[in-house]
């Protein structure tokens, strides 16, 4: 379920929004790393999609978010069991309004198909079952 982390909402300045803005707003999230990085996130929902853009600031420089950072942000805005997408559209549809920014998307209208996890590898439980059955 889509939710915004209110304690990180920007409440003053040009991009500010009040708590009653719901799932729309800008959020500055301090990351637990050695660099005191900040994730600037812009959240919105509409036209059948929930959306969060993620941009990292570290040591006064802009960085593209890492996988670990994207996972952390995903779990702040959605539940751990929600499936959320990063989309690679056709190049003709690229829009780049901010360097080093990645996006998370979730449809509000329907579940999307996705490949079975076995196509990536085995879960710990599957590996144990395979070992128990003498397959590995």
C-alpha cells in the first residue's frame, strides 16, 4: 500500500506541501550511511500509477541511487511485499528532467505479470529442499 513518510515531508520553501496533501510532495530522507547522504524523493499518484522519483545528494554532489538505496526508499513508500517497478521505456519516450534520478512505479489499476523468481535463482528454502532431496 502506498504511503508517504510524513516525518520527511518538506514543509517550507518552494516545493513545500502540507500533511493533508496526501501522496503528493517532496521528501528529504537522511540515509544511514557513512556519508550522511540525503535522498530527495518526489511522490505522486494519479492516472493509474503511484510514483516516487529518487535522487541522492552526498557530499554536496548529485549521485544516481544504488540498488540498496532504491530498496530502502521502496520500503518507505510501499510495503515490503508490494511489487514496484523501475521501467526502462523505449528510448524515443525518455524524459530526463533531473540528472541521476531514478523512478519507482506501481499500478493502482491492476497487478502486472512478472517472471517467476526461479528464473533468477533459488530462494533459501528451495536450496534447502534441493539439498534435502539430494539434488545439489
